C-alpha cells in the first residue's frame, strides 16, 4: 500500500492507484473522507469498486476508454507526492497527489501522445467522497464519519463543501485551482429491505463524478433544456503533444464562513445574495474578489415566460464598487486576504430563473443562479386548482374511485389532500376543492387503508405488514376536515372527523394495538404527527371528547418519556432509514412540546 503523510493529512492508495483513505490528522473521529472499498465489500457493493476516488472514463474519438482497462504506473516521489499514470495508445493520463502544508493538491493532466489531433467528447473522474448512510444503528458513526456534499459549479471556480453530518468541524472543502469543471454527477447505490420484516430498512451511498469534459452526449435529455449551464457542454480537441490540466485544492474548514474564506485565500470570488426573490421585489448581490483580480464584465441571462428565447444583457455598468477594501484575518483565521467588493442591484420584475455571469480580465468566469417567484398565495392557488382539476378522479374511476393521482400505498401521497384542506383553511375556501378532498378522504383513503373502513383494522398493504407512518398522514387529513366549516362538508360532520383523527392517532401511538413486531417497534418512532398533535388534543378537550382526549394524552406522554430516554443516543435519527436527517427536527419539536 502506498501512503502519503504530513502533519495535516494521511492518504492511502490501493493497488490501482485509487484513493482508499483520506484522513485529517487533527480530526478526533479520524473520519475517512472517501469511499472505502473494504466497506463496499462488507455491505455487498463490491461491484462498485470501479467508482472509487480516482477511477475514470474517457470518450475518445468515439472510443470508450476506462481506467480498469489499463494497468497504472504508481510512482512515490516522496512521502508527500505520488503520481499515478495511465498510458493508452493515444493518450496519457497523469494524476498527481501532493501534500503541501495544510493543502492536499490533486492534479490531472491529459496529454495527446499520438501523431494526430484527437477529440475528447467526455472525460469523467470519480470523486467519491464519503456520502454514506452506513448500515448500522450506531448513530454516532453516521454523524461523525459521513458527510453531505454541497456544490457550486459553472465557470472556472467550482467548489465543493463536504460537511460532516454532525455539523461539527473539521469539514473538507475542495476548490478548483486550474481548469474548468463542466458538471458534477452522482450515482446512488442502496439496499431497501422495506418489504421484508426489517426496520430500519434503507441504507446506501452516493458516488460523485466530476465531468472535466462533457460535450452533452451523455446528458442528451438534460442538455436540450439546460440553458443555465449550456456553455459548459463542449468537446475538447488536442493537437499532437498538447495537454490539458486540471487541479483541485483540498482544505479543512470549520464552518460556512470559513469555507468561503478558504476559497478567497485560493483566489475564488465570494458571492452573497438571496437565491429567491418575490415578484416585484429587488435582487441584490455582492461579490468579493481578491485585490489582484479585475472585472471585465457582468452579464445577465434570463428566459422570459412563454418563450424559448434566452435574453442576454451586459450589465457591467450596474456593478458598483462598495468602497470597501479590507485586509481581513477573518476572526483570527490564518491567511488574511486583501479584497475588494462590488454590489449589483436588479429589479425582480418577471418570474423565472436568472443567471449572473462574472467575467474576469484573465478570461476566467464565475456564475450564480437566482429565481424570481410569483407571490406565494398565487403559487398556492394555482397548485390547488391544478390538483383539483387534473389529479382528482371521481367515482367513475376503475381503480380506487375518488383518489388523487398518482396512486400510492404510502401515506405521503395523502399530502395532496392535506394541502388542499390547509390552503382552503387559510384563505377564502373554494367549495369544490373541499368537496373533492373530503370525498377522497372518506371514499378512498378510509376504505383503502382500513378493512371495510374500520379504523381499528389496518389493511396489510405491503404484503404481510402495514406501515405505521401512514397513520400520521391519515389522522392529519381527518383533523384538517374537522377544522372546516360544516357548510363545506357533505359526507360527515366536523365532530365525526375529529373523532376519527383521534382514533387513528391512538392506533398510531399504542404498541398494544398491533400484533406484528415491526408495527409495535415503529409505533415508538417519531413522525410528522408532532406537527398537529397538540392542536388535536386541544380540539378534543374543547369539544368534550374527554375519554379520547385522556387516552391520547396518556399515549403522547408515554411516547415522550420513551423519546427522552432514546434521545441520549440520538435515537430519533433512526427511522425507516439507518440514519435520517429528517428525524432531528421532529425529535427536537416533540421534546420542546413535552417540556
């Protein structure tokens, strides 16, 4: 095994020159920031070892060349420098791995070794960071040894923030130092045992892939409509002996502000802006540049609604120096940067996407994307109207009459009903929309999830079990119906719907109501019911349902006591997934409610 090491990093390479381990020495958890082939074998994903960090594929003169086809030549020049070389009949690809102080520098060089010009349609390198949901209920491992990857692509300043899931640094920032990154793609590998008697049932990982050259041929459907990044899709022609270079710098960072500061140290512009602006508002962005960078122009691209045309405007005169010039150590972080700041302000007049492209004197480019949205109430009304007209099918439907399409056994699909009812509860109601939501709830939802509509007898919709989480959504729909004016309801009274909501929630929270062990276990897991259970309890109390109120109150209190015990080990992060970010919010909310 080949190893690079200095005071900051330790990097281990496999037999094929791929990076198998990347560890920061000051990391108390010693997290491996790349996908480990040993873990892939452990969980049965060994067929993906061709996607380890440093594997690649090349579309060359309509010929596909892939790294597994070629035996690499690995050369260790020093304890801090390794090169991995791949020699094809026409090209040579050289990867350079260099430790330099607090930086790890990754260089890629593609050289035409033939006597004729060659055309590269695609050059893709696997960039497989540890974006992993480990197959373990050890929540601490998923918090401390896995990361989420946030990307900024477009132009010459692509950057990637690999943020540890605990959100406690050090994290890993990757910044373009040389060359252009066309795009970033990902491939998801997972195992889902949902239909088996297993909970949690889902785990997996994402492999990221850098496209250094992409002419669009591997993304045909996307390229047809992608006006935001369309100028990145180009082939590369190399003359005999000509080479193209790319380089990325890997640096640790502590938080979001430090991520952008480290970028400025490496020469990256730093944008501050609001990505979404309401129609009729005002968009403002500031960009901070190292003092040695000069601006050539600023361009605005937009796609006006109702047309296929892309408008391009040179708005360089609107880019105004702020007058600020700072020499900042950034709260005593090392490497101060002398920077300049510019501000641009634009009207947000027509809804749609916008692209700002900053062009520097040296020809390098950076960009950002922002949106102008219609007023929220307009969006809600349009969405509700569309659902009522196009998603709902009445009693004449052959399969599940009165259901909203698309059909699903999962309770999340009932969000369409909940949305319609919530929208009509917040604004002037549209009676037709409430009628359709009520019909879907009583004539489809109640009959589909329960045997003959008996709320104490759930159907085994998933083969030999039913899903506890579905009841969160069902009870919510009934609760929302109970809050409607009785004049809008045609099938049952608000009191009846309130009673049904309570009965479903008691079923949801009471392990003794279920015979299956999976259902018993999942009844103790948190869910979206915490968003409305306090209001449901108060409504039961106000309407005089003392028995149901007391029963649900006792179940809710017991649930809270058990949750308080489990939270010591972040138990709320384990749901149907081995690790679920969505578990943290409901857990915090529930604990706040319970005091």
